[in-house]
């Protein structure tokens, strides 16, 4: 290279040593700028259906079909054909949601429902609910009933409910017409022979049989005169095509479809062109996949059949029935689907945290607040008379105003109260806000209490009871605030309820990729607490009621509840605990090798994580967290010390998704800059993060 440069530039001269004179830039005169705020319609900003054309615009070429002889078809509607269609439909959009009744719908179907019904609703059109009943062996009336129920629950109203079998005669007549036009033939190859001939791009021996012969054989097939599997009707397409879906297909169905159907677009439009039929607009969009679960009906069937879960509506499943039982509203699901958009990205696996974000947002608006202690620890207030039973006001809504009786409920305050076992520890520290010996905390909506004595069991370790004094004057203002439940009367236990806590069903983000995917089932995906203590007003809770258990999460009444015991399912946590690092680890992983997340904790392993209630009161352990990014020794990006509750909003599982994407872009840009400049590494090992770097 030196030789080439010398040949090009010659010897260095004195002029080469002179530094260029920099011209001073003249500052333009300061002009006062007028700020113009653009009026952006929220509909235009968020409407995912703007990508779809109007029916009257359907004259474009839908696809190009390349044939092995060099000819090209460019299917499109003629002006006359389009006018005829618009006259028949009144110019309205017609869509269809065509499920197979062979299982329960899951959240992936929620996207298909949103696209099909949502587009029709948006454009004042019509959407059919069409059951694809072409596989009787796998179909059940149970599935048909379920699908109609779920479609209605999701807020969609079909224009008409139909079945593919309703059109069998029409489909038969079209098949006859296809034969008459020389575009189909009756074939007798076995499935194995069909596969072999397709792989070798060979024509079937019966491909060029006379039209009259195929018509007679096809009629024999209709009348049951040919044994099942001994003959099929194949479309005469192009066995030499580069598109495998043009290899004389035997049977074909088309739907408003996900991307795996995109390669079939050519054969679909080939069929319509061959029959001179109207060409509807087809849009392929990405499937919706969620992390830590499976979507395959075959896998879901196995989970249910082998009792890995408690039926199709198990709250751990991403079936719509399971989500409904868990307490998720259809509005939250539809808002989630709308939020992710109708994209064509074939890598549409969405983090579970993102769905939970929308669920949490919805429940925060609609769930009244209440108090439940999951793992009770008895606290005896030694300076409160045993006969005293106060009735205190507790807020149903965080913004409840004094004097608004509808925004409050009564809670008894007596000599014996119960707090969470995790809210007490024997050893106090300055960054711990729970209860400890000699320390005071505030009981939510009640009084400060100070622990004066700890009663342990015979093993000298198990804490069975605490003694404390309450401050009726409220002169002390502790930082820590705890939820609690009291005995409604002396010697009477609080209301007992069953609480079911659900976690991710699978440990891996994509269990479907694993050979032994069932071994990845999370053994702690369900925890049942048979006797939690609740405030008295929950005795009136009924099926479908939703609540926020303060500091615990959002819960919904389960249909297993009886008159003797109410059962609550946890729908979603208040926010993901930052003690669970996977979200940040995934963030770092996706940003690329060489990124090291730095995590400094204080007492995070003990007690509960820091959290704040609706009014800003601090609960539990304050966690100091330093988040930094180390690019092979280059620090400074995204670095700062924040409280854990701030970090959650910044980089945790519940962060704003647009912010997450922006941060990921920033990381990639920084990493690319270092690769270009060569900063921070001198050898191949350094490019992999260096010795000892993750």
C-alpha cells in the first residue's frame, strides 16, 4: 500500500507540512423562531389499518407469476371485474376470520381477530366468522362453541357465521370448471410418489390425460365410486417452477394469513386467474409469538392431555380462555395487539413483559384497592385493650378525596394484627424499611407500631409472634409503610381466602426450539396459598371481580370459588421485581457481546425489594443500583445511580418499549463506533470481550 501511495502522491514536499487555514464561520443573525405545533390526529398516529387500501383501489398487480417457459402472469382486476365486485358488495370491505375448530384460541389468534374484525369495524365493513371444517377427525363441537364464545368476549361481532362445508357445491363446480379449462387433472399417484416427483420436478404420468377422462373420474370421486386415497384432483401449474407451491398442488386453502403462506401467493392468484374470478387483496403479516410459552396447537394439546396444566383455561397458558380466567380483560389484549402493530417482520417474538405492561395499565385503572396478607405473621399490640375494635377508613382508589364515602371501605383495627412474614427481620439496617426489633413502621391507613419483643418457637429460630406498641397520637412518622389485616373481633381469625400465584410456564424464552421442550416447564409456575388473610369486605367478592392487593399485585376471582372459600388468581404483579435480572441480561445480550451490565446491590437478597405505593410511600428494602455499560473498558454511557423504582422505569421489564428500542439503538451505535475506531482492543481476544468478560 505504501508503494501505491508513493506512486500516486510522489515525494512529500514542504507544502504538505503546511496546515490548512481554518476560516472562521460567521454566525448568522439571531432570528426569533416561531414555534409551530403540528396538529397530529391521534387516529393517524396510531391507526394500524391505514396500510390497507380501499376496495375501489384494488386494481393493482397483486403478484408476478414466473413460469419456466419464460412467460409471466401479472394478476390484477380489470376495471369491469372491479366494478362488478363493488356493485355486489356495495363498496364495503369484507374480511373473514377462518379458525379451524380443532383446539382453543390463543393470543396469536387475538392478533388475527384484531386484523380481520378490526379492519372491518374501522371501515364500516363486514367480517365473517368462517369455520374451516375440512378436517372432521380433529374437530369438536366444544371447540366451535368455545371459539364463538371467545370471539364475542373479545368484543367482536361477526357479520355472519359460516362453515367451509357450506360452499362445497360451489367449490365442486369451480373444480369442474378448472378441469374444463385444462387447468386440472385427476391423478392416481401415492403421497410418496407425489413427493418424489416434486423433488425431481417430474410430471405425473396422468398430467396430460384427456379433459373428458378427468371430468368422468372427478364425478366418480364425488359419487364415492373410487376408494379414498386412490385419486386426487391436482391443479396443472408448473412443475419446473422455482416456487415449490406451483408444483401441481393437490389441495389448497387460502386465508387472510400469516407470513408462512406468502410463498403460496402465486398459486392462489394462479387459481383465481385460471377461473377468471375476482382477485381479493391479500396481506401477509407476522405471527404473534410470546416468550416463555408455546403457541402450537399440537404442543398445547399435549400439555392439556398429559396434565402438565389444568385444562385449556389454565391461567398459565396463553390461550384466550386461560388469560380470561387469569383476570386479563379483552381491552388489555386488544390494546396490546394494537400496540405491537400489524407488521411483516418474521421475527415477531414479543417479550411477556410487554403484554404484562398493557395488562397492568388496564387493571391499574379499574381494580379497587384492598389488603390481603399472603403469609401472615401475628403481631400483638400490647398497649391496646382487647375489647377495642376500631373501624378505620381505607382507600378504594389512590386519589380518593376525604368525604367521598364511596371511595373508602372500613377495616377493623384490633389488638391482634397480621403482617407479611417477609416484612420483618431480626437485623435492621439503614436502608431497610420493614419492621425490626426496636423499630417503628406505619400500618397503612392506621397507626405507627414499634416492635418490642420477638417470640420464637421451640427451635429458637422460627418466629411465631411479635409484640408491639401502637402510637395512637401518630407522633412518630416512620418511612416504612406495611399492609396488614386484623382480627375482626377478639379471638376471631380474619377472612381466609385461597390465593394462586402464577409465573412463566417455561424457563426458556423460546421452549419450542428445544428438543425436550417439556423438560423446560417451570416447576414453580404455580404456587397455591390455601389460607391467606383478607380484610372483611372481600367476603362479597364474586366471579370476575378484580382487585389490587396493595403491595402484592392485581388479582381476580377464580371460577373455582365456592360459598365457603373465595379463590383469587394473581393476574399480574404490581411491577416485576428487579431482583430478577433476566430482563436486563436480555437487554445486554441483545445489545451485543462486549457489553457488561454492572449491578451493585444493597441487601437485595433479604426482605422485599423497594417499592412505592400510589402516594409515594416507601415499602421494604431500598436498593441502590448502579447501572453502567462497559464497552471493553469504555464507560460512561447509560451510567448513573438510581433507586430501584427509578431503574424499573428506565431499563427494567416494565419500561417504555420505545425507550427500550432507542437504548438498544444507542448501544449498537456505540459498539459500531468502537469497532470502527479500534478503541479498546488490540487483538482477537479483545474483540470477544477480553479474558474474563462475559
